[in-house]
C-alpha cells in the first residue's frame, strides 16, 4: 500500500519509460523547475477567476463551498510564495533545488481529498465564520504539505521513477545532475528528496503553529483539540508507513498486520483525521466528532481495500499506473494477506506456490500476474473484499446519519464525498475472473478477534 489516495503515479503507458518521446532538453526542463520559478501568486488561472479568488482571500464560506480545491490551492500559492522567498534569502541553490520543487509538487497536487473532507466536515457541523474559514484553509494547506512529505519520501522508499505523470522528486534532482557519475547523481537525488520531505513537514508544522497562534476567535478549546489531532496524525502516518515497509521487507503478510497498516496509512490519515479536524474547528460536540471519526474510518478502510483491488484488477488506462505493482513490490496488502490466509485454511498448495513465486518479484511477467489473479479469484478473496467494501461504505453513511449534523446541505455534500471515496470506481477488470470461483469456508479468514479492535469491522 502506497500513499496513493487521490493521486496518480503514472499517466504514460505502462510499457513506456518516463520521458519517452521527449528530447533531452525537454526531459531536463520537465525534470527541474525553471530558475525563474515563483509560486503562482495571481492564481487566477489554475484556481478560478479573480472574483472567486477574492472570495477565498476574504474568508467567504460561499466561495469556498463553490470550489474547495481552488480555495486550498489559492491558500497554498500565497503561503508557498512566502516560503520560497524565505528559502532564497537563505541560499539560492537550496531554494532552486529543494524549496521550489516542494512548492511545485504541492501546488500540482491531486484532487485535494483531505481538504475537501475537512471543509465539508466543518460546514456540516455548522462552522463558517471568518475565523473558522481561515483556520480550515490553513489546516487544509498543512494537510497537503504533509501529503507532499509522505509522497516524496514514499517514492524514495519504493524507488518510483514518476509521480503524477512527471519525474519523482528524487529522479528530477538526479536528472539535473546526471552529467556526473550516475551513482553519485542517484544518491544526491535520494538525499535531496529526504530533505525535501522534511522541508514539506516543517512547512506543514509552521502552518499549523500559525493557525493555533491565531486561534483566539475559534470556538473554546478548538485550538487545543486541533493541535492534538495534528500531533496524532503525524505519528499515525509514520507508523503506517513503517508497518508497510517492514511488512514488505520481512514478508509478514498476515491479515491483522495488513488491516492495521491500512488503518494507519489510509483510514486515519486520509479520511478520519481530516473529518475530525473539521469538526474540531467548527466547535462540534465530542459525540459528533466521534461519529464522524467512525464514518471516516469505515470509508477510509473501504478506500484502501478498493485500491488493493484496483491495483490488481482495474484497467491501467483508468488507474494511471501499471497493473500488479503491489504484487511485484511485495506490498503487504489486505487482499494478498487474505488470499494467503484462505489458501492456508483450505490447504491449497497450488495457490501458495503461485503466491510464493510471484509476490515480491520485480520481474514478474504478465502471465505470472495472471496466475496471481486467478488464485485471488478462486480463493474467494476478491469477492470477500468486495463484500467488505460494500459493508464498510454503508456503515460510513450510517455513522454520518447518527451524527445528526446541523447543516443538511453540507451534510449531503459530505455523504456524497464519502460515497465517492468508498464506492466503486470506473475501470473494468482485465478479465481474469472465473465464472464459478469456489469460495472457501468463512473460517479460512482470520477471525475478528485477531484484528485490532479499532478495525475489527473489516473482518465481518
């Protein structure tokens, strides 16, 4: 499991190398931002018209409602322009090689999923005065910077060459200095990416610190509660990433570990904590925040389970990344852990041999990946995961209903967003599903008692 929620790693054909078809000069230009780079301050182009921008900057909730992603983009553009200017004062080379890349990467973000969740949670809980709008946009900008940190570091750990259809940050730096020894350039690129991720995290923390310092006009206790959520979010993100890489390195693919990693990396970090931040900044009652947290956890787990399925079965032309990446990298996903558990439970030696021969093989052929698909389907794991996704999605919406949110229109927008997160996605499977796949006994799956209490719903 990568930090791939609401992001696209590849847009070229899976068999096409990064930069294919480009001249050397074009590749170099794409690999490195212009020396005259400045974060877009006018933001009239990518973030909407000037009237909409004026609404964003005047903390008008109606303007943000109309385009949450644009409002967050405008906030980030203004914030990052200042940060890059500060970096230039420190050192122009550092600003060019690292700070500008962090700003560029963040401004070119994906669907702004976390900010949208935060915003509609705030609005559904009745928030919307000037101080709350300002705080929500800052918190959303901080979440996007935290996501930049996670993605940049993740690409180094996965040795991923591209991200969002462009060279990954470490690959970009390596290409910039590619005239020297390749190993030296590669090492420099990786080191720069580690520092760039650290810088993104520092900027995220700075943004939250400024939010808290300016929080006197927020509801009583909101600043303190927001700080607690932020502190928890950062630690959960790192813990989830470690479980992911540790499971990959040690081949510990148990169902319990897979669910725990999915909970920390996706359910909490991507969905639950943004919802909680929105509720906290709105001054919502603790019971309302808890209901939204439960909804977010269910929706977030459903999202990660869907991502596991899509990685193996969805059309690469729709997902934007080659099929079977998790299998080739040996990622400890829930789907593969469940498949193995079912094969062990039924004594299916053929299935275990296929998994042992394929998982973690970077050179796995298309035919080998087909055999993995067949084993996943025949074990009943695919159908079981689909069923769990449906149940989790329904539970998420029930928890929202139980929260009794005071703003019906915003609550409807929040429900739609959670449905988008946890519902089915476009993209047909490549056609590796037997018509009558046998389903092993339910006992072949890990019992709910073996899972973390917080995510035991996945086993039901």
